[in-house]
């Protein structure tokens, strides 16, 4: 078995999850916390846009990203000429596509948990002179550890299992964009079912372990 697709998939999932963690913690805090009675101006629109990947077919997102990153488009041409950056059919492009596609799986657990934090605790921290950033990291996040872990696990697992975005945006380039799901698809196309079975079995085992982990996190949250 060729193990390089597994290594590439692990790199992609780890980098995607790390970037989403850095992005979604402050984003969820901004979306979740409003003083009682204050109208959430335009926040609902941002939340809807962030959740679009939940209902969009992966190929749709991959198609539009491919068009945007293509050197034939103004944006892709600007990236290539100004920054010498080519995102279409590259690992960097896969990271951006994976972050957009897995964004709801990190954001939603955090957002749901943040909204359960009593507003009185936020006000008390502010009355003590704490900044919003300090309040988020010292008051909110310690109460939302199970949701944080759930978001990390879900984002990592979702990135490992994605197919449509990877195929549309990255293609099937050995050593650059051929992740496990693409390698499995290639073996099926080549009628090499023995290798396809091995790839598929490892992915099934991985999914089973992820579901066990999520169930354990839910039990921990219920006990809290």
C-alpha cells in the first residue's frame, strides 16, 4: 500500500484544523455575545454564510473556488502575478478549500456552547476591567472545553473524509493533492479492488474511532 496519501491527508487535516481553531474561536465569540436586547446587526447574515457548506454540494464549492483560483480569472491572475502564488491544483489551495468546507464543523459546536454561557459572567468580567479577549480566553473557553474538543475532532475528521472539494480544486497529483479519498477513487477506477478495500477499511476504522470519541465528549459534557 502507498502510505503517502495518508501522510498528505494527515498534514491537510492538521493544518486545516489548526487554522480553523484560530479563526473560529474569536468568530464564535463575536457572533455569540451581545448584551440583552441588542439587535444583532448583520451577524445573522455572517452566520448563514459560514454555514453554507453544510447544505452546498462539495462540488459546487470546489467549482467556484477553482474558478476563483484559476489563472484565467482576475483574482487568480493577481495572485500569480503579484504574489507568485498558484492555488489551483496545489496543496495550498486544498488548505483554503478545506478550511471553507469544514468551517461549520468547528464553528457550530463553539457557537452553541458560547451561547450557553450566562451574560452575567461576561458583564462581571468587564466590570473587573477585563478586555473582551481576556474574557473569552479566561472565562468562556474554560467552560466550553467539550465543545472545543468536539469542534477539533469534527473538523479533523471532516477534512479527512472530504472528496468533492479536493477533487475539483486539487485534482489527482501524486505527492501534492492525492489524499486518501482520491487514492481510493483512483484504485476503484483502475479496478484494483484489493487496494481500494485496504484504503476503505482504514477510513471506516478511523470514522468508528472518531464517533467513539465524539460520544465520549458528549458524555463528559452531560456530566458537567
